[in-house]
């Protein structure tokens, strides 16, 4: 079978979500071509020859971009069978089918996708089975040099992306992992992960991003992998994503991360207001966040906090407080500006819909946008959200620094410039990725 796997966007990474199923499909004898639309266009001859085309939808942005790509593929090849897989496929199944998608697959998708390509009828829309993972096959994907780089101390490193676990134990209400995995997580055998890293290093990777929703869902598994990685690749650095709750619970493991080459820890802080954190069921408090900042600095780990600053419960004073906390902690250079402009996303199946109070904010489900629309009770907050997003986009395009954009955001929120001592606050040479978008 001639199969084309398509990724539309994957946070600037070479898409693991194509390489992993490609290994399964090639093992079954299929001819597989991988197309990353973030690194090029749709090859017309290849699309006309395809018998099956499968779209990888790991996040909201990728799913939105896939809508146009699906239409183009249908026009190029009306006979091709269309599939969709990844985190955003099952929650949007009805809409995707209206576009012509024959089958949607989520969760642990590799075997189910291969079965669907083989034409098997009984294929689950969501599979959480424990898979015998294959080493991802990256043959045919664009070179790592075409993807996001890690910048540190005036230099840049080529980045490889892999996953040591999938799903998550936790049930944060706003998280898109939850509707599919429902508190389940699966580990990828360390041997598979390390062989993938070997191949990435051979392809030029100088830094590895572990894309697990939470690297410390399985702390023993995580420590085994980073110890083995550092033993074999002394010069290779890496970054991980870990909950504030887990950084506190496993604080004794922070030195291990640093000693084995971890440069950056991303953590979904979301808010500095306890009432909002409780509504999101984040499992941490404002005080916990402040303690984690201290622990990471003490250990020598760079912390990259992410936020959802605009929610139905955010007030102007609350937003100003977020900016004040970031400034007081000296995190202006650590926080990607887009993180100060994001609006709460409510996709289909979100646990936020279980909150009775959400009814007063919701204005209807927009299937084409793949989300539930909502309005803030204070129209000025919706205007501030739009203004902040435009400001960030404009100033990033002009090449302004994170600190410079933060100052502009401060002025937009306060109607006045930052305090006089703003530019005297410490400037850290922190590592950061080219592409810090996070949804």
C-alpha cells in the first residue's frame, strides 16, 4: 500500500508522530512517505499516487492547519482513503468525518493506524493498550537543520525530539491530554528511547527535547534514561517538561537532571492566582511555583514557565499581578512573550465543561475552529487579550528581545511604563528554543 503520512505543525520539531508509525507501517511492507508541511509544501505527484493519506493532529494548531490540507489532498486525489490520528483526532471525530476523513485514531495510535491502513474493520478510535514500541523510522523526513534550534550563550544547537512516555497520570481540567488518556500514561522502553537518541545524534542532534507531557510521571523510568543518555553522550544536552507538583515532590532528582545535561525545564504554571489554579485543577499553588523557582535556581536549572493568562476568571488586576510576579522573580527573559498572550482554549471533551459556572461564559461550539467559544464578563479583558496578542506578534516580527516585549506588555496592561528599576533587574543568559508556542 502506498501511504503518505502528513504533519502540518509540531512546535518546530521533526515530527516524532510521523517517524513512529512509519516504522510500524514499513515493517508491514507498506511504502511510506512522510510529508512535513511546516518544512515544505504538498508534493503533487506523491499525493496523486497515494492510496492512503493519514494526518497527524497532536495539537490544536496542527488540527486547524490540517483542515486546509485535507481539502487540498481531496482535490489532488479524490480516490485516496483519508485517516487522522493523534491527540486532537478523537475529540474532533465528527467534524473530521464531515471533511472526508474515513477513520480517526488517538491514544497509543501506532498499531491501530497500521491496522486501519491494512483495512481492518475493528479499529478503536482511542487505544490505550501497552504497545511493543518500535524505534522511530525518520527516513524521508527533512534534516534536523531545518527545525527549531536551541540557543544558549550566543550559540545554537540542532535539536532532536523524542518521547520517553505518553499520556499523563493527572487530570488538569484544561489539558487536551485528559479527554483521550483519562489519567493513563504509558512508558516507552528505555532501549527504544536510547536507540532513537543514537540515531538522532548520528543525524546531527546536539540537544534532545523529551516531549513527554510530564517527564516525571514515571520518575524511575526518567532517571534510568537520563543516566544512560549521559553515560553514552557526555556532550549531549536535553530539556524536559515537568509539573510544578512533580518538581516539588521529586526535588531530590533536580541535581540528577542538571548533572546529566538538562538545560531547561518547561513547566505549565498557568496562573499565579490560587483560585484559578484550583479551577484548572493544576495540583499546585502560587507558593509552590515560587518554591520551584527557588529550587531550580539553587540547582542551576533554567525554568521556562508557561501560562494561560486570559481566562474567564482573570481580572485586569490579576493580569497585572502576573506581570509583577514575573518581574520580581526576574523571569522576564525566561518566559516566552506568547505565554503572556494566550487565551484559555476549550476543546471538545475538555473537563472545563464540567464546571457548572462555565455555562455563563460559553457562547457556542465552533466545530470549524475546533473549540468552544467563550466571552469574558468584562469586555475590556477580551480587548486586552486581543491587544496583547497583536503586540507580541508585531514586536516579535521586529526582532525585539523578550525583555523589551515584556516592557511593552506591561505598559499595555498598566497604561504606564515599567518601574524605573526594570532595566536594572538581573539579565540571565538562559537557554531557549526558536519556537516557544505551546498549544
